[in-house]
C-alpha cells in the first residue's frame, strides 16, 4: 500500500488535529474486489504488476488525491438556494452592532489587566463605611449563643481538635501576616475551625459587619458537607452565618459576618466581574496540595492582586506535602503546622507481607491464569516492552535484596527476585489471598482495597465471590463487597457507609475515589496496590492519555490515612520499600497534563491579553506547545482572530461555563432553533455519562444505549434521547422506573437538566433567546431535523474529525473491517462505551468527536456520524480545485476531497461567506432569528443543502485488491 496515502501530500506538516493532512481519504475503487478469475502463475504476477503501474501513474497525475463521492447539487435545488442567498444578501449590506456590546467588547480588547485592576481599586476605595449597628447585633447574637447549652456542648467537642488548641497562635499569625500557610494532616480540624475562629474574633471585636470569608473546596460534595458541619457546630441552619455555593446549587449565607464554602471555580468566576474580590475580607484556599488547575490559577491571580488589597487576608491550607513549594511561591510566607489526631497506622511493605503470610505461589498463579511467564510473551510486539520492564525491575530489586538477608527469609528474597508481577495488582490471586488472610487472622474491621480502574475491580469482585482456592469458600460467604467507581450506581455505593451485618466483614474495592472524596469510618485495613489510572496530556500528539502507573508518595500517605480514623489500623503496601523510593513525591500538577483552550479563553475575559505572560508566573509553567495547541484550536473555531485577540464570538463562548467547542455548538443551536437536543448533548458530554454500569451487566447496558440511540450513530444524540425519554417518564410519574430500567443515574440526569437551564438563561441574558426555557417551541422548530442536528454538532466539534472506510484485511483469511483514522492518528477506534462500537454499517464515512483518549489504543470516547455537506458548510479551509478540466472538486482543509461541479462549489463557497456574515452580525448584535426574515432565508438554504444527505452515496466502498491494505493486518 502507498503509506503516504494516510500521511497527506497537501496541507501536511501541521500539528494537532487540524492542519495535518491525509489527502488520500476516500480512495476506494468501487465495488467488487480481487483479481479476475482464471488467472494462474505468471498471469497473476503480471496482473498485479500492471495494476501497480496503473496506480502509480494515477497518483502521479492526481498528486495523491483520491476523490470521495460527488456532492453535486441538483439544478432544482441550486435554483432555490440562489434565491435564498439573494434574499439574505440584499438585507445584510451593513453589519449591525449593539452599542452596549460594542462598549464591553472594546474594553476587553483595549483595557489591560493592570488598568482593569486600577479601575477596580478606585471603586474599592470609594466604598461606603460599614454599618456599625449591624456589627453590634452580630456581637449580641454571639454572646447569647455562648449562653446556649446546646451550642456550648458542641463548642466543647470542637475544643478537642488540634486546631482549636492552637487558636491563639493561629489568630495572631493571621493578624500579623497577609498570607499564612497552614499545614495540617487529615482530622486536625483546619477546614471547619479556622473560618469560625476568624469570624468569631471579628464579631467579638465589633467588626462583624466587615467580615466576609470564602473557603474554597476542590469538590462539590466537600463544599456542601463542610458547610453543613460548620452550621451544625454553630447551632444554626444553613443560610445564616454559613452557606455554600457550587455550580447550579447554593445556600448563600447572610451578606456580612459570614462564611461561604464554594468550589474553586466559583471564586474564579467571581473574579471576572470583581477582580479585587472587593466584597471579601478573607480568602481561604483549602487542599492546595491537590494542585487542581483552578487552584493554581487562583493562586497566580491572588499573588497579583494582593498589593492592590493590603487589607485582604489569604490563608493557604495544605496537607503535609511539599509545603515548601507554596511557601516560596508566596515570598516565604508565614507557615503554621497543626498535627492531626489520627490513630497510629502500621505500614507493611510487600517484603513484610510475604514474610508474614509465607505466600510464594506467584509461579503457579501465572500458570493457572494462562499468563506467560517472564520473557515468554508469545506476542512479539509486546516482548520488547515486557523484557525492558523486567530488566528495570531486576536492576532495582537486585540492589535492594542484598541488604534484606538478615531480616527476611530466603524464600521472600527469591520471590521478589523472580517475579516482577508480585508488585502492584498484576497478580489478582495474591490480592485475593491477602484479603482472605486478613479475614481469617486479623481482628474485625473493614478492608479498603485501592485498585486502578473498573476492570480490576470487576475481576477481583468475581474472584472474591468465587475464590480460586476452595479453602477460602467459607470466608467468601462472610464478606460484603462494595465496589466504588464513578461508573457504578451511586445508590448502591451509599451502602458502603453503613456498618457490616453481624458476623460479616466489609470489603471495599475502590479507585482513587476513596483517597480524598469519600471517608469510611470503620476502615481498619487498607490494601494499597500503589497503582492508579493517570490522566495525562501528550503534547507531541495533542491528545489526552489514560495510562496505569504508580501513585505518588503523597497518594500513598493519603491512602494510609484512611486506615486510622477511629482506631489503630494497618496499611498493606503491595510494593517494596525500594519501589517507593522511585515514586514521585507528588502527582504531576493538573495544569501540566491538560488542554488549555478553556483556560486561555477565560484569561481573556480577565483582560489578560498574553496568556503565556500570566501562565509563566504560576508555580509550574505549562509547555509553550500546549499553549500553542490551545491558541490554534481557538482560532480554528473563530474564538480568537489571527493576532490571538478575542473575537465577538469568543466573548460569548467565554461567558458559557463549558468547553468552547461545546459552547459554539450551543450558540449555533440557538441560531438554528434546535436548542433542546443540542444543549442535552453538550451538557451530557461535558459533565459525565448519565449511565452507570453494574458489575457483570456491561453488555446489557451497551444494548440499552444502542436502543436509546435509535440508529442515529451518535453518542451525542443518545443523550438527547435519554433526556427526552426521561421527561416523558416524569410526566407519566414513572421517572424512577425509567432510570432503573435503563441504568441511568437520576442525579446525573437532573444535573444535565439543570445545566441546560443555565445555558438557556445565559443565552437569554445575552439576547440570543427570547425564553430561558430550553424546550420553548420558538427555540426548537428544527429539533426534529436529524441532518441539521448532526451538522450543528459538527459545527462545534470540528476540527475533531475522523474518517472511516471499509478495507479488506489480509492474513490467514480475507474479510471486511472498518478502519478509522484522523489527520494525525493512523488508526483510531470507537471506545467500547460508544454506541458506534461494534456497529456493522454506516451511511457516511465521517465522524466528529469531542474527546479522544490514548490508552492501549487511541479511542474516540464519543462520536457522531456526519455527512459531507455538513463539513463543507461548517468546516474550514474549503477550496475549489480540479484534477483536470473534467474533474473539478471541492476540499475541506486540504484533507478531504469531493467530486463537485463548478456551479455547486461556487454556491457552497457563497453560502459559507454569507453564513460568516450572519454569525458576525449575531455575535455583535445578539438576537433570535425571526421567522420569515432575511436571516431565515439563509437558514433555509442551509436546511435545503443538508437535506441532500439523504440522497446519493456517501460511503467509501471496499478496495478491490487485498494487498492495498496490508497495513491493516494487525489486531483491530
């Protein structure tokens, strides 16, 4: 096969999913296949020689371009489209700009970040003095509370916490320093007590009315639960002196003399309109050691605004992990240490576990499972990786075991030397053995097992229910297993907090979820496999990756801490001490392993014109290539112009609390009046799947998803169908049954509905909609037009485009398969959770997607089949060309080429030009498209062209000769 066919000869050399080309897409040569019958010997050789020469001559003539099926527009349709375009063009000679929008947009472009802060400083300095009478009322209220018996009981309990025992020192440090770093282990009470200490001191000093404290939390659940706990301790209901705010949900406290717990993103959003946080007196950033993107950005912004607000107090709160980094970042700020009250936890490493249990059965485990032993992997392409991994392990362990001889038995040393899969969770039989060993030999207490992902949880769950060793069967009958994973039903997971039934032992199989987000009080034993799934970002390939890897030392400390909450515990680390020495101290900060387009766009809203100038001031600076990838995508979707300035469209996208590509999809849906389905798709894909997957029912869930997708070949329209079905079920009073029967999380479906409402409110406030109701009839006159829905999805997700073709696979047998690629990925696959996975036939070759992820393969996590006309209207770099005077074509981004006569391509190019006029007009002067208006004429023209997708042939056929596809002999 000509491999260049997939690497492109036109427009190649760009990076990312846009710019790099493979001009050969669509190169099938008609139906049928194979050589003519009756040939033998030399005739066969001559046939293939002549065929090869013909191919080379053709490729030389065409420059490697192979044309896809025709997109010629029928004469009758051309005539109608011409009329629609003329009607639109006559009424749209001058661009209209809303005065209010013009002023705001001008300020964003021409007012620098420093000028933005100076203006905010002027407003802050002119604020009126606080109301002293209100401060007196707050003081009187606190004095009365100190006479309340119930409040005093709770106060007595609080005073046992280490934070309360250091209250004077804490308050003194905050009074004397603008920035204070508080380092405290889990359970010391810093999150609940420090805000209360500050508030009560201010109220007692008759300054309560000036006090407004915000404490950020990395997760929604923690913001709510901590706020509820603090309100309880203050003997109040939520909404008095304590409240919370998360996306789409809040219980706000009183305006002054208050504490607000909120997610970090909420505080970042407030800075867009109030960059100096003028309403706040104290900002507390909690759990900063987790290094989320939002926390790093917020620390960077606070460092800039502190000189403008010398009265503002900033308190950074961290676990005992790399606290020196934060201290140095804030100019060696004052640091306080608070020790926790956790019970002691004994830590055993793999060598200790093997010594205690006497387990040496790794070789038999390999044989029983059919797993190849070291160095005997039959799959040649993995042998090198396995060999390298074993070499690294041997080198590491050999330098360690020589120091173990006096402390450990010979069989322990031999086991560690011989079996690299003794570490981590590669050997589930060993994990099974250890769990039953604890059940048989250790006192009561729940066992928490940390595993890297769903597959390992599922397999271990099966083994514990059907033990490989019959001797363990009686123990298996006395355990209650609770899997914890985001894909599993929340309702079932809640049972994990309940005590085990009499005579039973609780075993929790969890991912990293139980490290910080979930606290299970009766856990006594932790089994730490030391493994996790790590989300990362491959800058070279511009792709998110998900790979299993060793956790950091900080993660291990957190896992150990789960065992000592209510009594002394034991932590079993399934790795050696020498392995721990090779682990990273802390996880890689999120900002170094994520795409940056949303961050860049939000920085533009803060008047930060050069994102890199700000990002390079952060604790860890993102790679300039990652920033360039983000800028390139934002230009591609017209959020930024060629000089990287914010465009009017970019401003609207930045205001939507969603990824900019999804935001563009929503704006287009508002203009094309198909709001309900598109907002469902955008909310569901950007939040999380509404489906959960119970262990053992994966295939049943997949079948239900395909049924609900209704043959749309779209993961995005699947979510629309789910929401539509849920609404019908709600109207009939059977919403619970609908969710139960279809394995849907009711809370996730409700959250998607709430996100849709938020999108609609923002669009109405920006004047794109008349109604804030996503289901309003006026906003959904085209919501049943499936070709249009596909095109609108494409308008937002482009340039995320994959091409699928049918090929003949050569090997022992010749048969047809689907092979899919993108401009930068020679081979991609639908993720097993996609409704397109396993589909046998498609009506078109093109798929737009939002998320692409690399694990063992490159997967599209979501995908929608689209037709060529959608790409020609909403893609970029659309050009005319010809292979010869009789072979005109039209192309998208110098990658995808379609047969197209001159008149048709002229109309398409004209329509694209006028669509650009309409989008610019609506961005500068937002308003709904009125029925029967000139704008509506352009929409009709687009509808008419998209309706052609139901006509003609859009699928590339099988290549006729087997050797042309010898690249596809590998596993699919």
